[in-house]
C-alpha cells in the first residue's frame, strides 16, 4: 500500500462551482497558504453522469490536470454520496423510506437506499470508471468513497434484505424467536416473511425506542452492514484498476449509526471529520481522535475541519485567534497524519454557504483566517515527514462498543438520561486531565496489552468477553466497570442470576435493585477515607460477595449499602462504581485504581497543559498545548530541547499562553 510522503494539508475543493478564471487565482492563493492537497469530486455524480447511459469526465479531467501540474496530492472522491436527479425520477424506488414510513423524493444527500439494486449497480459502475481513468495518476494519493455515510432506510427492499440477513445470522426461526424473546406480547414468528422492520409503523414506542430492543439492535447491525457493503463494492471496483492507493471514507467520531470498529477492517486508512461545538470540551475532541486512531490502532487522516466556523450547529461561533492552529496540533498529537479543511473556497449558495473556508466570500487573502492557515501550512511544511507513521502508545484501554451504544440507549429504563458517549467521556476525562495516554478499544480487544481497562456502562456483555476480562484481571490487570454493566447478552435479553450477570464473580458484588434518580434528586457516597461526594442518575443497591466496600450511600432506605467496591481477583483488581459520582469523587476512585495499575502520566509538571507523545523508532515527539485561560510554564523536563515549529530552543522560563503550542522531538538514547 502506498504511504503519504508528507503531511497532506488542504481540503475539499470544488472548482466546478466556479468559472475558470477563478481557478488560477485559487492556485496562487493556495500556494501562499502552503496548501499541498485537495479533496475533489465529492458531490459531482450529476455532472459526471448527466443521464443513464452518458458519462462526461471532461471537466474533472481539467481539474485533475491542473492539480497534477501544481504537484498537489489528490484525494479523489467517487461522488456517490448524493444521487443524480435522473436516477430518482426514473427509479423512484432508489430513494429512502424514513422511520415514519414516508418514502422520500429527490433531494438532500445520503438519499439512496443502501439495499437498492439500482444504486448498487450505478455507484459501483461510476467508481470503476473513475479508477480506470485516474487510477494510474501518481498524484492521486487516496480514494475517498462517498461522503459521511449515515442514516437508515425502512423500505421494502430493506425489509427483504433484513430477512435474508436474519436467516444468515440465526439459521432457524426457533433461534430467532428465542433471541428476540417473541413470547413477550405474543409476537412469535412462524415464517420469515412475517418479519417486519422495527419502525414507527410496527414496533415504535417513543423517541425512536421500540417494543423489542433486540429487533432494533439487530436492525442497527443490519443497516451498518448494508451500508458497509456499499463501501466495499466501490472499493473493490477501484481495486480492479488501482491496487496500491489507499481507500477511505470520512467517518464522524462517535456517530451512532455505524459500527466503526467493523468498518475499520475494510478500510485502508481511517479518516474522519472533526466539528466540535462551541462548548465541546477539549477532552471530548481528544477522545474522538483516540477513538478514530483506535479503530485500526494506527495513524489516521483528518479529512475535514473548519478553519473558522461551522454553519449547521445551533450556535456557530468563530474560532478564536490561535484556536484552529492549536486544534490542528491536538489532532496530529493524537495520531493524525493529515490536516484537511472543509472547505477551501466558500460556496455562494446552498445550505453550507456560511460554512467557513480558507478563502471567504471576500475572495482575498487579506483575512485573519487565511493568515492563520498560511502560518500553519508553513509550520507543517517545516515538519516534513517527521511525525508520519509515528505511533501513540498507551497503558490504559477504554472500551467503546457500538452494540452497547445501541442497546443501552434503546433500553426502556431505568433513566432517559443515560447517554453512552457521555458516560464514556466522564471516565476518559480523568486520564486526559492527567496526561495519561488512552487507547479506545473494542469489546474484543487484546486486553493483555494494557495495565488498566475501563469499561463504563458495559450493558451488553457478549459471548467470551467476561472470560477475557477475568483472564486480564487474573494476570494482574486492573479493571474498572460501573452501574448498568453485565445486564444483557448480545440479543438484549437479561443475563439471569443477578446483576452484573457474567461480571458478578469478577466484581465480587451482587446488584439486587437499581434506583433511578431524577435530575433534581441526589444521594451521597461516604468514602472509607472520610470524604463525602454527591451522586446522581442511578444507584445500584448491591451486596458484597468478596469485594471490599470503598464507599457507601449516605441517605435513603439503602443508606449504608455499598456504592463503590474493589475486588482482588487473581493478581489484579476489579473496581465497581455503582452510581454516577461527582467529578471529585470519581477521581478519588480512579486515583486508587490507577495506583493499583501503576499507570503513568506522559511526564511530571504537566498540570493545566495537554501533553501527548507520538513515538518513532528513534525518538519521542511531544506535543505541548495550552487550551486553558491561565498561563502555564513549560515542564522543566522538556526544556533545553528545540521546538520543531519555531526552530528555537525551549528555555526554563518558557510560558504558554492560551492556544500556544510546541512540538519537541527527544531522541531515544
């Protein structure tokens, strides 16, 4: 597989939206900004194929030739993220049917039924033609299939395909009925054709929940697999003519709809689009980067970020001076090998006309944003290939699992406020604040690679996972898990015998009941050490079965019952946190767990800074960033080294103001 030989710096470019005289001006301005790559042809299907039997690549030929002459690295899209109008007009069945049963007409994007034979035929054909035409161009450094895959369809094609998927998964109707517990409400299925889609017209309850979460979780799996099959079909079509250029599609962080760990197995390199809100904590963005890196445990591409502001969020604040630069280095720190923007020139119409761009509507380089983009481009040029392919290493793994994501949030109870991503982030933030490196890992990861594994709200424990976690602890690992763990198996049926089901022996506790606390309700946890912390959301009422109580509830009828426990298991330890503790309380528990595991920060004196290390064979590359309002001093152990961005030596008195960033390479002796 081909490798990048420099940091790709550029982004989505749509010269087809502009007259030819603008193109030359773009090239001049992009050179000034040190831009070296462009993502093209992302939404050009209608231009490339104006009718069913007609293809026209003349304009794309000109664009590719222009970028090649300018020595650009080209990320070439397949354009299949939005259908051409003629296809919807001639084959209306190609459009999607939504959860409420409404069949859509032509419009928007992601508008094709993933199980439509018409879509499958023409999308694959277009990908093949593009690869045949441009696959030999050495400037094409990456293929970009479709764009931000997502959504669902509930049409008759999908219903038929779902039945086939279920036959392959379960084999018999007996196994299907058992998995879905169809004795509930008398829903026994006697013929595969009796299976209907779980939408508002069938099993729908409220807020997207259904009467049979097991059916809905299976439909999520089916939909993820079906859309993945579209990606694989285009990928394979490209591979007929281009065997070496990496192929990707842009993912979306913690997007709920697709099982990205499963997708990652079919992707050559992970790419994703980073669009934090005005109030997204920096730890939340870092967690998404770590998740994207963790999908393949390898460097990834940042396919999109805005140089200034989004347009589609409720509040689209400008990035403050220095913020885009610091955010870009945070991305590189956590494993990216590219920095790319949406978009290079701002559109004049459509719903994204107010989305930020390198070149604004004023059409000049005399803007704050352009100057910042140019500064970053010059610095990345100076970095060259220094960080390319370098790795992030971690002693802590946090489990992120899409099956758990779906199942937990489909559950009707105990609390509507249980948000999977928020729960994961609550634990991630502890390690982020202490600059302890984290890998985001799947449910079937090699746990033995880590000193500490954290598995919050591990609601669905699938076959074999409990045994792997037991082996991990037995061999000396430290496991942390929480309330709403070990509740159900892979079909969303409860593990009988008491919560936390297959984790009961491991945790050394039995959870008898789960109390749900409304937003205005709270309890408290009295720790053995004397501290008292507020708790909320849910409270596990549990009994000790070998574990040690670290803290007990302070009020209500379950006052005095264990709230937080620690169990010695083999050579290791298992912590069970039975309620949502305030941050200080959770930190006190994780402090003890981290001490048991002997996990280490990237280095001392880093409080208030984000410090991340990427490692090559002969060096450690440290990214030091200040995202806080308070000025911070450079850690002394990093001083007397050269900053790769400025070329200057870092002194003992170096102060980092908000958004200041340093990149320091330390040779391994």
